[in-house]
C-alpha cells in the first residue's frame, strides 16, 4: 500500500478520506465505513511493522484496553481485524482538535481547564477501576469533541490484573516530558495508578501555563530534570493563577509517589473542591508559603517584597501594626525586617548592589479587598489582579534611585499606601540602565574573574540557553525563539520567533547556516546566520529529536523512527532510512559521519549508510538500541545495554567492550573514551582499548550530557552543580567549583561558552 497516496483508496470495506496522524510504525486515517455508513478513525500498522511481533502485540493491547472501557470521556472502539495481513482497529472519529493543538493556539481560562481536567481525571479513574494504567497521558492524547474531552491512545497501557505489558525493566516508555520519575528511569514494576496521576498533573501544568513542566533542552536534559529537579512554579510563568491551582498541580507532580494524590479520584476531588471555592487537600510545600497562607485569616493587606535574600512584609493598610515583636518592627515605616536588619534605614530606603537588577514583589490579600491595587516604579504602573488574592510582579531596577509606590483605590480614588526608595549602586565603569554578568575563567587554578560582558537588560529578558557560536556571533535560544548577538560590542543582531523553544542540543552551524529543531515539533529549520531569515523548513514524520550532522552538502538527522538525508541548500529529501520506532523521541537516531559514510544506532543494531543514497553499507546486530555513537579513526564508539563498546568500521568486528551501569554520556578524543554516569556514584572514567586508564569520583552522580575534552583537560558536572577540571592523561583533579546550571556548551578556539538564565558566560584556559 502506498501510504503517501491513500486518498479515496479502499482498505477492506473502509474508504480512506484523509490522514489524521502518523508515527514511525503506523498511521491513523479518517475513513468511511461503507457497511454502517459512518465516519470512523482507523489505525493500522505499516507493512514492515506488521511483521514485528512486538508492534502487533502493542496494537492489540491498545485495542483490547480501549474495547474494555465504556466511558463518555474515553474514545469508543468499534472493530479490530486484519486486512491483507495488516492489523488494524477502528474507533470513534472525533472531529475536533487535541488539547495540545488548542493550547498552542489560545490560552484556556482556569475555569475551562479545571472542568476539562475533572472529566479527564474521571475517565482515568474509571480506567484504573477496570485495571488499566494508561502510561502515556498528555495533551496530544486528549481530543476535544466540542467541550467534552476524549482520552485516547492506550498503546502503552498496562493491564494491572494480568500484568499484560510489553515493558521490560530498564525500558523508557511514554512521552518523556509527561512521564513520572519511576517511568523515566525505566522502573517498570513501580508504575501504578499514581504514575498516571503525575501525567495528569503534567497535563494540567501545560493547560495552565502553556508549556509542559520541563520543556527546554535535549532528551538527556529533560530526563535529568524529571529525576532531579522540581518544575518551575506555575505562577512564576503565569502570575494570575490561583495559588490553590498551583498547589494541586505541584502535588500531582511530586517526585515521590507517596507525596502525590494516591488516586485519580483524589486528584479530581481536589479540583472539584477548588471549583466550589472550598479548601483543598494539597498544601504548599515551602515554609515561607505556609506562613503566608496563614495571613489569609487576618483582615488586612499583607504585601511582601523579596529582593534576593532581603524580605520585607508590608502591612497595616487600615489600622496600626499588630505585630508585637518590637525588635523587628520599624515604627516609622511599618516594615517588618526579616533578614539583614541593617540594610533598611528609617527613611524607608533600601540600598542594593549593582548585581541586583530586578525586584520581586509578592503579596497576599486578606478579606477586606480594595477595588484596585497598583505598583508604580519609576512612573511605570503595574496593576495587580486582586481576584486571585495573590500577586507577583517582577520589576526591573535602574542604576541609582528607584521610587516604588504601592497604591490602592477606594471609592474611585487612588491613595498611596506605602513608598519605598531602592538605591541600586552604580558601578563607575558602566552607564545607567545596563546590567552586567561576569565572565568566568576555569583553568588549572579554578575560577577567576576575567572580563565583564555588558548586556542590555531588554536583550536577554528571557531565560536563555546556548544554541551555537560563529566568529563574533552568539546564538541563544529561549521559549520565544532564537536570537543572535554580536559580542564586540554586545548587541542584538536579529531574532527568529518560534512557538516552541529550539532544542538546546539540536543546532549545528555550517556555511553560515544554522540548522536546528524545535522542541515538540516535526520540523528541521535552516536559517541564515547573517540576517536570521528562514532558508527552508523540512517536515518530518515524528518529533525531530536528533542533532543534525552536516557533511558534503547533505544534512542527516533523525526523528522517532526514521533517519533522513536532505539537501543542505534547499531542504529537499534525498532519502530516508527506517531505523525502527522507539518509545519516545529519546530513541531517535543521532547520526555521525566520516568519509561519506553515516553511522547511527537503530532499534537493535549499529548501522552504516551511504551519505548520498542512504543505501546500507553494513549492519552490526545488537541486543538493544545503541546511544552516543561517536566515530574516530577506524573505530565507532557507543554504549548499549550494560557496556561501552568499540567496533572497527572496516572489519565490522567488535574491538572491545567495557561494563557500565545505567545511563552515561560519552566523549571520545585521542582514542580514549571518557564517560560519566549518574547511576554509579558519580565516576568519570577514561577507557582505552577496553581497559580503564583512570577514574575519578565526584561529590555527586555525574550529569548526562556535560562531559567534554578541551585541550588537555576533561570537564564535567555532577548533580550538585559542581564543575570539575581533570587532567586528561591522569584523571587528577585540577580544580572544582560550583557553577550555574547550563544545558549546552560550545567550544571555540580553546574556550568554552554557555548561557544561563539572563547571562552569557565564557570559559577559557587562558588568563
């Protein structure tokens, strides 16, 4: 069957009327049932997948799980069968869009989101009652039929009572951005109903904020964040969210199953309490938030200004201060000094260093709420949303004096409630309205200040991460796209807007063209680095996940199931190679090349294909999918299952293998394989010819993706954000220092560069 020319063709007694979706192993079509005279959705396996016993079993699991469920918010299954040895099943056709598409186009109100998630949660609770765990809940698997959500795609479902699952310990199943830690770490036996609760929380998070809990970075970055980091509080992304909704969301997203809602019913019950205005079960986790929630019981307005480690409570809107601790109250300013009591004088003036370039203002409203409330900083007004009973505003500070006023409106008249002067000290070398971050030097003596990079406040207003460098141009990514900056002097050159952030590990620059993919999109982009103009955009079958490899006028890259070879100049596809569909974009092939040959990992093989034709040159069979394929000299290096391996590219024979534990990140230089792991206590090891040359134990487990050989030094990070420099030959520690988190680095001319939040850093061997 020609899957690209199906319109109007018959598949059994079904007439194909259009394609609804596709993946590496199957397709979903809108079809007309000529027997029952109705439109249905038909899911089939491709011919090559029909011979794959695992894929056939997975399709049957999805069909049987869906057939077992009869719920108004779960898609209905109609028929399961085979046509010309191709397994298929048909189900209810939903004419609407999925939640992922809807959220991309517009924001849902909090009320709409709560009502949708109550229905979805009830559907999931019903599935759990019937002994089925979904394991792949996400906005893309929830269709909207008018205002009714429909849960679909039970392809990864687990039958609890029969333990019917195709999963093995160590397998990562599902969509990475929405899966709980126990699922992301491959602990299949630990997956239960509470795992679906986490995915419900991740879906709620995206509906509320417009983005998943962890979105930026490569699959390695996201996996680490799922296992080790807490998601950003939703109200830091959307200030107007109600605190209770944030608490519900974060409780569902707890790392430990015991701290989540213990069932989907509990999750739904808390959402229902919120919708009725009743107290919820979820409680804030931090001590500060707990203290602030207690203020709800007082009949006054409490406002808190947080300036880094400085914290002040504004209070006594309509009456004198009720605080009794004389040692913490300034009588003249009605300010309670929480920390650094000597920083605030009696004239209500606060002095901050030059590095404090932003002030964060938070507050809770009590029962007596004014008509309106506003902040005025340097004559710029910020109106606060009082319906949420909580406000959170970030205000940029100029150098010198900054006048802050808190005002309320009663009976249509604005009245000043509090005034505060913030004096931001001005460095002699910098003009006003410019903030700075320091470049750091990492060498054999550790960190030292080098030069200052002067950055306009507006040009890095979003949290940024490194995408790439070319000569004096730096390319930084954010949730809003990619921006190019010139370093001498620092200024923005252009901005390329995007709906989703670029993948931090996906970019490569060749011939003044930047090739990259976007998170959660089926596109590969090529843009001119000189002007930021789009050269071409290539559409893939599934989410583009691998870093492009450019060689000989060709671009090779992978999605979850295919490796593509396209013309670097015009974006026209020359060939594709089916590598076998994995469980997530995590399993996309990451190609590397040498001498006109592309090397990559497939489902259970290492493969070499011709760069220009895509024809297979040779294949090395394996028991599992290989990762981190690297080629140097006559050897291709990779890791697979329980060992690091080296295969000769001429003889296609195994040269050596070395045992490993869990997931690692591999770097190869000078015939030595360096790798770090987060599963064995944090060792960095150097392996040559299958023998250990040296090993170094870090303070904490190593982070996947942050090992690099730079001249004579090996650099890597651990989970405690310690950055190490080791002698390349001996493994002796040269230095270690705590550093900012970063998710990609660029090495150029012996220097290492990265971006963190609103700052850009350079790392050099030279003084």
